[in-house]
């Protein structure tokens, strides 16, 4: 996915949900911070999104511009409507959201996870593709291990231990 495509999804999701703020949780949230992110981080065709003011409308987004929709068939990318509980995130993640608001979003603001929060979310999910994603974030110096440690320790102790173990495996 490219930044312009993410902006298109933000605009479309906002119009469908009647919301002027769309949260982007998944891997493509990296485009909020890094317009020219490394290609290895941009392989996904989907952006995981929900309206900040009405997360229940994520299903409406999914049904309208989700996977296998006419939108997906026409443009080659799509929005996956998710809920805020989809990602494991540290306290204060709302305060670190990265705003995406351009002419292309037409008044809708995308609120993308900060790379640190995105890394923690991916480490918590722990799938091979998530671990590869975090490895690239670290190798490309988009996130640094010392920055992650305080956020990880702010999580539930069991989750914190799980993420710490996974981090050791890729560092």
C-alpha cells in the first residue's frame, strides 16, 4: 500500500461511517509516520480501521470497502473494519496517534498508530509476519529497543513477559 492509497481509505471510511476521525491500527499505520516506509512494511493490501467516535460502524466500513468488495476489486486495496480491542496497546497510545489529514482525505483525519505502539501490537500478535514486520522496524531504526522497554513494562505482567520473550527472539 502507498500513502495516497491509505489516504483514500481514510476518506472513504470516514464518508461511510459519517466520521471525521478514522483510527488506523494495522501495519499500514506506518504510513502515518513514514510516507516512504521500506517496501517490506508495505506489502499488505488492507488497512485495519475504525471510526474513533463510533467504533461500532467498523462493520459498515468492512461491508462497503472491505475484502472482496467492488472497491477492493477496483483499487486493489481495502479497509478491514476492526474494533479498538483488536490490538494490544500500551497505556497512552491515544496520545501518540499520528495525524494524517491532507487534501486527499477531504476533511477526514486518519489517526495512525505511532511506530512504537505498532511494534508492541505486532509483538503481542506474534504471527510470523508480525515478527518480520517488527524486525524491519528495528533494522531500519524506525523504532529502537530502549524506546520499547518502558511501554512494554506498562502492560499486564503476563503480556509484558510474552512480548519481552518475543522481542529477545528477534533482537
